C-alpha cells in the first residue's frame, strides 16, 4: 500500500501523483490518495486508486518517503511495507526517462500555436519580492533572445503586475492569455518557445512540452539553484537554456 499525501498546488500535485504512480508500477502496490489536490475536473485520465486497484494492499511496517529519501535504493527493496509519500519529489532524474508515459496520465488541452510564438510564464503572487522572484530584465532579455517575434502570450498569477505591464509597453505583439491553471499549463505544453518562472508549475508545463526552446532561470540562491539538495529539476538538453540571474 502507498498512501499519497497531497500538498502544495497544481505543479506540486502533478509531481506527487507521478511519483506515486511510478512507485506503484515498480512495486505493484495499491495507492490511497490522502487530502485534497488542486487537480481541475477532468484533468486526470483516472484516479491513482483506480489505476492501481489490482496492486497489493500491505498495512505494515510503515515507512515514510520524503524529499530526502534515496528512492533509487528504496526501489530495490522488495520487503513488503506500507509507504507514506509526503514530499514534493522535485528531481528531474525521476521523470526524464518516462516523460511520455507520465504525460499520458493527464488530460492537457490541445492549443493551436505558431512555431514562432512565445509563451512567457510570469509568477509573482506568493514569491513576489523574495529570492525566488525573477527581475524584469530576466524576462525582457529572454524575449529579445528570440529575435523576430510573432506573438508573445503571457500567463501570470498577477496579470496586472508591473512586470507584465512593462513587457506590454516594450513589445507590440503581447497578448495576455491567462485563464485557468489548466488552460495556462496546457498553453505551455503546446508551445514551441517558452520562458519560465521559478517553480514547479512552470517546470511541469515545460517538461511535458515538445518545445524547441525553453529558457529557465539559473539562480544563485533559492529554488533550483543547487543549494537546496532536495531540489534539482535542471535538465541536460539543448532544448533547455539556463539564464543566470542575481
């Protein structure tokens, strides 16, 4: 038995769901989902409890897997046990080799975009004025790197923020495309050119895309900087281009 405890918002929940699925597949364990997720209606192809209904239901001994658990070693452990998943599981190595399999678990919407269009995710909200907040110049210089532009679609948790207004003032082809979380993430999944903010929502949208160009921050401190051992979502691929920020 695997008990999955949801925490955080949509991006976090996608990784938690994916980790529970991968562990269940490897160990043939049934999954019980605990707590409320931020999954929109119809976003999941099926619940984990339905997908794993034929798995084993073992009640003990109980072990807790969190962000510090060496999961590679645990997968080799075939001792029957009850697993409690209580973490964020933000390491790209868990998912890169099974991207298409995991993506098929979710119902992303189809969105028609031109190959020259850019989707920019600007996160403010809970990270505004913290070390994870990215400066205006990061977004503006990243947009300029693309040269000739067709459309710039901006999605943001604060579409009226000054950073968004500054980009609208500087470029002529900007469209505010923010809708629901599912619509925004689906837009990213369908894009060919992406500029990301810090956080799992942005990362998940880019990861499940087939974008040719993904610009992501490479901060000196904070989220995904390498200074937090339980977070390493960097991907070694020519598609992913990391831009340093202070």
